[in-house]
C-alpha cells in the first residue's frame, strides 16, 4: 500500500497527513495544505526529504553536522569556562536558530553530557508542573560530536535561541560599573527567583547561579538562567565543577560540602544582584545609592539569613522583594535596563 505524503507548496517542507485527512497544517510555516488524492511513494518521499535536508540546495557553502542535522555556524558569542558559544542556524529553509556550545577539551565531555540530560529531564518535569515557565529555560535541540568544519570530533550541545537575551550579568557590570538603578535590580532579582522557585519545586537545584549564567532581555523585564552543567536533583546532588573566575560567589559551605542546595542557589542569586548594583558580593556590601531596606534584604539573603525552608524559599523571597520595593519605590513601573 502506498503511503500518502505531500510537500508544503509554501516552504517545501515534507508533510505526512493522516490517512483520511482532507487537509493538513505545515508545522514549519503554518500553511494549510489541501490534500491531493494522488498518492506519493515512500521512495519519492524519502528522496524529497533528503533533498530538503541538503544544505547545498539551500545555498549554504559550509556547515557543521550534529547527529542528522546540519547547522551553519555564525559568530562566536561567548567563551565560557569549558566551551565556546556560537550562534548557528539550521542549514535549510525554513531554518531554526540555535546557540551551539562547542567543548574545548574532551576531558569535560561528562559535564556537557550531564547538562543535556538535565535539560531534557527539566522539560518533562517542569512541563508537567509549570508549562508556562518552560520558555525561561534553555530548550534542548541536539547534542553529540561535530562532523565537518574546524572542530571535527568535538562535543557540541545545541539549544534553541530566544531573541532578545543579549547581555550577561558580566556585561552589565562592565557597562554599569557604579551599579544599575535599584529599581532595575528589583525585577532582575524577582525573575531569577521565579525561575529558581520552579526548579526547586520540581526537585532540582541549579548549582551555579553566577553572572555569566544570567542573561538580561534587551528592552524588557526578562532574565534567563543558563549553564545547567552543575544542575542536579536536590536529593543526592553534588557539585560537579566550580567556575574558577567566580569561585568567590559560591557559599563557603557549598565549597566545603560539595552538596548544592536550594539555599545555595538563592544565596548566589543575591550575590549576583549585589554585583550589578555596584557592590561587593564577597563582603556583601552595597553603595549608598541602594535603599536601606533593599540593601538589608540582599545582605541577609547573601549569607542565608533570609527565609526558611528549601522548597519554597525562592518564591517566598521573591514576594518579599516585591514588598520591599513597594515600600521603597511605590507602585511598580517599567524600568528596562539600558545597554549600548
């Protein structure tokens, strides 16, 4: 029996409608396609799929392959502790934009593999508990050794690129050396705590809430948490690595125990906010431009003296930040971060 298959006339993507379907919607461009009653053989379908997946047919001259997908590399965006991060897009039309982490040293391959497992697990765990928050987390696309290009054989991990998240907290601190507006720091911290609250309630800990792992949304009130190579389930979690550039951001108790907890995540988040406010995250001191009530809350949270319990600590603190901000700044307003 012949298999009924059609190609989208709008974007040329292969489609496989139901056996008795009169129409189908293209999952790539959204076009509604009326089904021609004539049948297409499996062989012809596979040939069309192979042609569609061929980057050269879409005008690409070079690409890197991960698994069965071909990706056209873009510019280098960042150099992390163990990997380089590139912008990339799927080498076909319609395309898909991703961020590609390319490991520099094969010795760290277990960390990248662990990060992939965590991201996949979190999609399932949080998708059931709080599906609206899935967009706050990196969306895993593919992983495996690179084939082709200058980094042949290196391990790579691809996550979906979300537009607008351009600046790390590292970059924010460099541009705003004297500190961001305290009103900006309020929504920054609340966004981080919201993400941590969802992670903790799902039974996970991040383990590395650090400036290079926090991305600010350009012109909006968004913050994304990335860098999940040290994430783990709360029960049995262990610290898999330490970012040497930011070792002082880790609580001493965490470095001693090597067992990350939700309290450690919250403490590190407070230290990151102290940093972008122009303060000293190690000593927990803040400039005088920061209102006293907010400074006091940050200082207590940075040493683990704010709130009780682990599962709901981040959300409780998030609510407390809102109360302090209302008392100090009045009604909430729109205060986007200004970056060049």
